């Protein structure tokens, strides 16, 4: 099970552990709110829908993460606790970096897309 930490937006550890950036409540009874959209979705779009004309070096599809969506803190925590959201990770020269949260199926789709790009030979010129 993933765990989530919350902290100051300037905390240096925020991209080293699964975390959520939160605003403090405006008043003593106010709710915590998300600092930026935490949850991202992965999508694959046909090249012809994005590029006009399609360059010869492009593959048939483009894949990428959207800019995300906001969730209130109780929704976010419930989704993490029930496994509907998992931390997105990237392996870098400095180690594992965490970059927001996504549905497990979106993380799987992104991994499969990345693997297909690495194994697909370039198109003939």
C-alpha cells in the first residue's frame, strides 16, 4: 500500500517520497486544499489528430500525461487508501523521483507505451 505525506510546498523531500502539496486552511475551521493538480491521466492520440501534416519521423500515435485535475483532500486520501491512485515515478540518475498521482491503469498504459517506443524500429525514410 502506498503512503502519502503532506507538507510545505517548498519541502525538499516532496519529489523523493509519494507526497501531496497542501495549502493551510485560511481560518481555524477551514479545510486544507491542494496546492496544484495532483492527479494526472495518460492518453494516447493518433498522430493524424495532433500533427497536420504528420512528419515522417513520427510514429502513428502520441502519448503523454495531461496537466492534471484537482481533488479535495478527503477525495484524494480516500482514492489513495483504496488503491484508485498510485504515485507516478520516474527513475533518474539521482534515483526515483515522484511526480504526482495517477490511476493504476494510467501508469500501466504509460509504461506499455514507453516500452513500445523503445522496441519499435524507426520508420523507413
